[in-house]
């Protein structure tokens, strides 16, 4: 399952989770996570007899404890706060404008963040975490607590909290110093540690992602705690430009390079921040003979190999760039779909829903893939005077099909060239190109006055009369689709 938290730097993407899980050693019975944070890795981890989670943030650990010690009470309190309704009043724009937000939920947010009436620390933290900017909850810096994501509270309309209750059942949850998880004896223990990164240390205090970050001395202290640990340890760390992290662990740990995109961070260009990452292993080398049964780099059915995970990360990174063209988006989606890089999600639509829930439906992905494919085919014909640069143009050219029902790149190129000759490349609009395609296909469209007359008379018709007209319209305009047919009706 996915983490219930919004958490900066959280390992919530399946590619990251699978990469970490693929380096899990064999024969482990207990899982410990000293910096659990949003639990991105914990919530997808299974196969252990015991779990021990720890963090220093009081509000965060209170949520974990509530789901272990009083789950029904906590869940009922969360669900008593109704998510945003369509009829809710919105806030007024600020002095600089900005998005209008749900006024009722903002009042709750302000009271939880800045008031003193909420006596349930778990409820307070969880509500703020789900609705604050970037998922960052640092009560020490009130100026950074911005209500910006009312949609985040829609989690109470799902069964995610009930699933978290089941996942956390029997878990040991502590709040305090991380060193006890490394020092306490145990059999078959595997520790996954995701400490505050060096990049966070180098930020100003008000910009840091966490309330309890690391100083330079803390990084050195942490390396010392790991060095004396008797258990097998896997650490995810940033590969800082100065190389300080490598210096702390090189010579006595096995280090592996990686690359992924951070959650809750942006690069200032509208995309997610991408950084160089390290997986550091202490007391074992992953995928050696004794661990091969669990850590094999060969993918089981439904899993991805390390090479496939790397390929998926590269494709997703290309898609997140601010100036990525529709052609490149389509090519990336086609590579993910046809390369079956969606396998951990079960199918391509589920992958889209998990990874791009607000941006890409299955239909939209199909449009981008078809547009990119047709443009490649047209360009390969070497018949174009000027290449179409807008997706709206290519979507019109897709309507030009061969006898087998597939887009015809040669005829599409001819239509495009005629439109360029007639109107000039800079003056071609989607409407003009649609008319050129209609001419090629022999499609006639109703005049605007005809459409307006039907719109006025449509409410006066009986159901039988409407059915007859729909049949006529669909028969006469098969290329236009139901949406345009409804307009014509």
C-alpha cells in the first residue's frame, strides 16, 4: 500500500521502493526503520515477523501510535472532518491574487496550526500534513505553514486509513534517538535508514524540509553509530557534490549509485527535483550467493529488473521536464506501455492512475502515443514542407486513415502540405486544418445556424424524436465522434 502521509523526500514512488526492496538481504525476520518519516518504504514492505519504527518528530509518531493503540478512535475523528464539498464557501483572493481555497477547511487548518483547542496531537498533525504546502509540518516556523491542498483531505473518503491500521497492527513505534535501533540486539534484523540528507543540512533553517535535521556533526555521528552496528543495514543518502557522505562510509561499506525524483520538492521550473542517490550497505553485500533467493536482480513476474527500473526513472524524468513536447511525452508513454514497465502496478491504466492521477488518463495517454507515432511516420516519409509543431494539428491529421482503419501518414502529409501552401505555416489553426481534413474525407458539417436551430428546438422534442435524430447524426458524421454529434443535435 501507499503511505498515508505527504512527506518531503518520501520514497513513495514504486520504482524507488522496488529498488530498495530488491537489495533486501535474505533470512531477515525483523525490520527496523530509525527515521521512518512518511513511511514510504515501510508501507510497501512485507514478509517480516516484527517491525520497529522510530522518528524524532512528535506529531508524526503520534499518528503512528494512534493507528497502533487506538485506531478506531483516530480514524473516526479524521472522518468526522468532512472533505471539501461543492457548496462550501471559498476564501477571498489574497493581496497578490492566488487560488481561492475551501474556507471551512482553512479555518480548521488555522486553528490546528496556530490555535490551542485541538488536544489530539495525532489528528492535528495528520490534518495539517495532508493539507499543508509540500506536506511540511514544522511548528517552529509558522510562516511556512500554508494551507494549500484541501484535496489532500479526500483521503478520508478512501480506505487508506483502515489499510494503515492493518499494516501497523503489532508494530513497535518509538519516538527518540535513532541509535537504540542500531544498538539493541536481535535475530535476523535488517535496518533501513533514511536519515536527513546533506542537501537539507546546507539549506537555511527556514528552508529546511524537516523540523529535526542533521548538522555536519550529526552526519559524522550517524556514520559512527552505523559502524558499530552488528545488524545488516541499508542506508539511502544523497550523493552530495562535496563527496562528504562517500568519505564517511567508503572503505568499510558497499556503496551503490542511483537516481530518483524527490517527493514534495520542486526544481523551480515546474518539475520535481531530481538528485543523485546512494544506497549504502553495512555488514552485507546485496545479491551475493547467500542472499540471491530474495535479492536476485532477475525480475519475477510482475517485478522490474534493475535495468528496467533505471529506464523507467529516465522516462519519467523526461516527462516531468517543463518544456517536454507532446511528441516526447508520447514516445515516453509508448516506451513505458510497450516495454511493460507498468508491471508492478498490474496494468498500464493503473500505472497512469497511480503515477499521473491528475494529468494522464488512459484516453489522454493514447492520444499522445498516437500523435507521436503518426508524427514520426509522417516525418519518415520526407514529404513535409514544414513539420506540424502543435498537437492540435497532429490530432486532426490522425483522422486521415487508410482502408484498414489505421492513420495514413502519406495522405496526412499531403493534407498538411496543401494547408501550408494555402494558408502559410504561421496561419494554420486547428479549425483550418480540420476543414482541410474534412475536405479530404468528404465530410460535410452542419452550418452554425443549423446547429443553433437544433439547440433551441432540442428540449421540445420527444425521446423517440431525439433517438431518430441521434441515429441520423451518428451516421452522417462518423469521423467526428459523439461529442460533436451532440453539438450538431
